[in-house]
C-alpha cells in the first residue's frame, strides 16, 4: 500500500466512500470552506487537501519499542483549501476558520552556504501556523531544493474537526494536510508515494519538536475505508489492512473525550519522554538478564531483544504467528527473571544504572543526553510487562479479525450469537489493554479509568484509552444499534458531560468507522 500514489479526488463520494450519507453530512462543511475562501481571498480555491485524525484501537506506547500497532483513520479531519496567488516572492497567506487562530503571512528564506530553506519555526511555543510551516519545510528542502527553484505563492484556508490534545492526532493530521498542500501547489504531488509522504510527514512533525513514532502519520496517510491498519516498524515501516469483522449486529468504535487535556509538550519529562527512556532501559536490562550481549553505545529496543531471544536474525521479521508464540513464552520468563521482588515497586536512579551494566557517564550519554526526564522511581519490570503483553494483544486482536469474515451479513440467530462472541473477545483485549495502561504503564488517569468503566457499564464490549493517555480520549467497541442508548447513558453517568448542551456533547462523544486516508480534492 505504501507504494501507491497519493489519491486525487473529484467528488466527495469518493472520499467518504462508506456512503453518500457521510458525503452529504460533510458537503455543507466543505461548501462553507469554499465560500469563505472566496470571500477572504477574492478568488476560488483550486484544491482542498484533506488529512484525517486517527484512533488507535489497540497497541499503546509500543510503537517506539518497534512493536506493531493497530490504528485507523477517523472521519474527523483537517481540510486546507488552496489557490495559487500572484503575490511576489513565494508569499503564503494562511487563515483559519477557527477564530482563535489568527491570520499569518510568511515566506521561506534561503539560509547558510548550502542555501537550505528556513521558515523560523518557533518550538518554544505551540503556535497553529507552526504545523503549517512544518509541512512546508520538507517540501521546500526535498522538492524545491535546487538553487533556481522558486516556491509558488499561495492562499490557504484551514478548518479542522479533530479535537486538539486528545489523543486523536490532530497534530499529525495538520502536518500531513500541510505537506500535501505544498506538494500540490508546487506541482510535486505526483513525485511522492504514500510511503514517502509518511516519511516526509514524520520528518516534518519533528520540526515542531515532537519525536514521533510514526503510527500517527502512517494511519492518516495509508488508511482506507472499512479497514484498520496493522502497522509494523521493524525492520522497516510496513502496513497491512485489518478488517473489523462484519458481525450482526455490526459494531462501531465510539470515541469519548475525558475532557482532561493532556499537554504532552509541557509534561513530557514526567510522562511521555520518561516512558520512552524507561522502556529503552528496560529492554537493555531484560536483554542482559536473558544473557545477551548489548554493546555499550547500543540503544537496543524491546522488539530487537525479542527477536534475538528467538534467534530471528538481524533485520529479519519472524512474522506475526511466530512473534505471538515467542511472546507467549517470553512473558513468563521475563516475569521470573525481572520480578519486582523485595516488596519494592521500582528502582532508584542508581539501581537502574547498575542494572544497565553501564557506568553513570555512559548511561547518561545513551539514555538521558537527548531528553529531559524527572523521576525517582523507575518501574522497569512493570513497563516491560506492559510492552510485551500489549504487543501480544495487538497480535491476538489482529488474528481474531483476520479469522472472521468482514463482509457477511449474519441473519440467523446462531450467526448473531457467534458475532457477539467475536466482539466479546475483541472487547476483552481492549479491557486488558486499559488495565495494563493504567496499572503497569501508568499512562491513564482517574477520569479515563472511570470513563472506560462507565462505558462498559453502558454496554460496550470493551473500552480503553487511546493515544498517549494521561487524559484525552477513550475508545469503546459498541454494537451499532446500541450506540444511541450507550451515548444517552454515558452522558448521564460521566459527571463532566452532564452540563453539556447537545452540540457540545456531539463534539466529545461520537461513533466512528475506519475512514479513508489523506488525499487532495481538485475543485472543478
Ligand atoms: P498521541 O498522544 O496521539 O499524539 C503518542 C505518539 C504515538 C504513540 C502514542 C502512544 C506522537 C506524535 N505520537 O500519540 O507515536 O507513541 O502516543 O501509543 O508523539
Ligand atoms: Mg500528536
């Protein structure tokens, strides 16, 4: 799928391929964007770049350990309406329909001896246009690098329906849409495949200061309607569609926002980045405990440790069936050799350094010199158990989906009962993931623990946090006919929802189906 070209659409039905109804619901929003564009810029938009947000169905905090994850694009998206302009000097005018985000005008400059393009992105502050500039950066330096290349001046109007700071990857959607916009306006769309767009967008997102794992951009770019994606990172980025079984009743994923905003950029040293460091050190400690040699400067990942343990061979991929079998054997083994013991919950910094087999300087150089973390208790065993068991749950979830037809409408009672069983199995894996995120990886929060529990009580087959956690959204698997009752109940039982109006509630609780990935719409 990664080799495919970027899709170019001529009608909304093609984008919202799961039906004319979805296209109709979106038509008003698209129309409004085009009308406002003409009012603001005095000319018609020629293109609209679209990139969706994503929900991760299962596989949390394991992409940076290089294990496979299972996200899907959602219908909520970022739209950027565009037109070339005749302004001189590659001038970009970017407006946003959201009034909180003010009009921006900028142009790229060539700097230094090599004449690299620069956009002066400010990473100390979160500014909306930084995401636009981040997308532009890679296009300039990869596709307009030639000394005689001149970027096209253009107008841009942005609108988005992915809530920010809630684990649905509005940031990746912004960067992917922006990357697509600048590619389209500079006639370079035909030069990149989907896979290359993922790599470009990952690199571009780093311009905003986020050391991203790649799951979000891949989900936004590669997704197709009606399938989730199994994305693997080892030995290289790959993806394969995973169809959610078509049961009767059919099931959908419902997103519920806990309304706790998790600002990863501001608190990373006590949560996200700390977990990245703990997970990396845990991999080294596990490798040593299993009798493997790890080079002094080698930042081995948990996925590599598992491969070495199974004699996989460097750069090889043992495949999902074998990996599942290996994880089944390794988890109890890791438990036996790493068990927390001594009634203690974790390690002090000194104990952790000793367990790594490195001296303080080498440890610091390898694990702490590139990131800021703050902690006194490093729970390496609990993090290991989460990562290995979550990796296993992704494989089990995938296998259940693969072994059930995705295109059958069951009519008989026994087939319905069977459908119910399948959904229960998927739900149990989601619940186990939440339990592990909460207790072992400690990336949940009281509100998400409560919300996922209330979701189960409201009839969900399973419920878990999605994205980095510490706030943001939960995702629940719910039988489609039951969705209205589910929403009704959760709106009464989750206290922060009680005061919301109908519109406000629709913005924070909504059903979603796998949606199509990013593309460019040509306005006729
Ligand atoms: P969110 O919180 O949705 O941005 C983050 C990471 C992912 C992954 C998840 C946890 C970025 C851009 N994304 O997602 O790569 O590690 O947390 O599974 O940092
Ligand atoms: Mg993000």
